[in-house]
């Protein structure tokens, strides 16, 4: 690798850590006020362009974090470094009022290293959930006709730093293990404004979260004629994370800490996933995933909503016509995907479901690098029972740097 490339990557990596303690892919959704916030599914890089499908896909020039058993798919004597940014334009409506907003940010950092023919390692930083909302309302001072404005805001989220390992057990069979450390802050604030000291205040509830979590994966591949068939499985046990609650009240420049009688720890649910894929050479592949998460057993200590088990179904395909000798870019990859999800939230006995459709391209660059673009359209929520429906357009730009340890593998 050239020194300039290495320096740029290291600088980008540290900027990502320093400026993004909690990475996010924010939809500015009011539904992020519940539980751990807006859950961000593990669909990064080229998997995003295929609807978040990848349980049965192997890593290659791009890293597949959906199944830790995939890391051995990297080329022998090589390593891959990958990062991405995203932008989003969001539209929210309750049937009468419509609001729009947008965001752009760094989203993740990944690396994958080939050690030998039976062992590969991956590590990186990924977002887990995000909280980002604002609600404006008014209230009345007790015993008076005076009204004042109230603002409810939420911010923060949970991120994970992980180290994953992939092991070859038998021909066509690989096992993967991810060890992740979760960390983040979930902050909810109530602010009052008015003409007197009684209505000027700030009530802040801050949850500091950390803890280890383990995920496991298997992949079994079998070749028949010109096709490679792969079955993938993923599993993660439920885990209660360490949670420290800090409730404070500020009025006329005085801040006091308040006691909380009930402090619920944040839980990561048990999850299971199954995927199948078909691949023909380096030209075509298609996959189908199903994921289930046991959120119903998670207790967030609130009566505002109930948790339900979530289900997610996705499908994706990639086509790379053999035009490597063409100019100026060579073999461009074309990707399509879609997904549908029952979220873990039920507000007013209504499930908050979502769906998304994706398309993207991958452009090979010099020295085995690639640039990947993805466009996504999605919807979340409903207008039933006075709830809010969101629709959004998002774009993702991912850059993969792929290098070999020795020139003979290039």
C-alpha cells in the first residue's frame, strides 16, 4: 500500500472515532424516542444495495458483517479496509402537517485480514441504534391561565466496536464469532420556556450504556456444475448491558440530581437468521435472508408502548458482466434489493413496520480498490390512530481499499 493511502485511512479512522462516539444513520424519527432508539440493521457496504441481504454471502473485496463466518471469503494474502458516508432526505406526515429534514455523516469503518487458509479476522466500528427527535408542545401553569412552551428532544445512540474471526472447519464449512463491545448514551430532554422562573427549566434523563455481546455464524457452500450454493446461519444470545441512569433538573442556573426508583437495564435480544444464496462465477449472485429477534422479552420499563418480536425478510442480487477490459472503469457491478420488517415497536397497539427498496453500482478502481454507490427509498410507520408515517430517500457512498501482502497475488 502506498504511504499516502495508509496515512489517509488512519486519519479518517481516528476522525471517525473522535467525532462519532455514537455513529448513526439518522432518520429523525419520533419512533426513536422508544426503547434503545431506531435500530440500525447490520447492512453496510454492498449489502445495503442488495436490501441488506448477506447471511449466505461471502466477503470479498467488500466486507460482509451480517455473518462472521463470511470473513474467510477474502482473497488469500490480502486485507480489505472499508468506510462509508450516507446522506438522507426525510419526510414525516401525520395526515395534516408535513415536515422535512436531512442529514449527512460518516457511517462505519471495517477491516478484514486474511491470516491463512483456515483463519481470517475482521474488526471495525458500526452503529447499533440512534435517537434523534424533537416534539414541541404547550402547557399551562397550575392555578393560572398562563401558558408556556415545552420542547422534548432526544439524541445519542449506541455503537459497537467489534473483533470477528472466521475459521474453516471442513471443506465448504466455516464458523464465525463476533465479539462486540457496545457503548453509547441515550439522552432525553424536556425543556420549558416562558416569562418566569417556574417555566424556565430543563429536565434531562441520560442513560450511559456499555457491555460485551457475542454473535455466531455458520456458512456451508457446495459447488454443482457452474453454480456455488451457500446456506448461512447466524445466532446471538440475549444480553443485558450495563446501564447507568442520570436524571437531573436545572432551574435558574441551579442543577440538582434526582433519584429514580425504577431503573431498567438495556437488553439486546436473542436473534436468529437464515440465508441462502446462489452464485455463478464472478458474474452473478442472488440471496434471500430471514431474521428474527426476541424483543418481546425486553423490558424498557414504560407504558407508552409494548415490545414485539421483530421479523425481517430481504432479497438481493448482483450482476457483474464480464467487461473487465472495457474503459474507463472495467467491470461495473449492478445491484438490486428490497426488504420488509416488523419492528419491535407497537404504539397504541399498532405495529411500526417498514420497507425499503435499493439499487446501486460498484465501480472498480486502480489497485483492486472499488467505489460503491447505493440509492434507497423507504417508508416507516402509519397514519392509523394519529401516528406518523415517514418516507425517505437515502444515498450511500462506500469505498473499499483492497491490498495484497505479496505482488504475486495481485
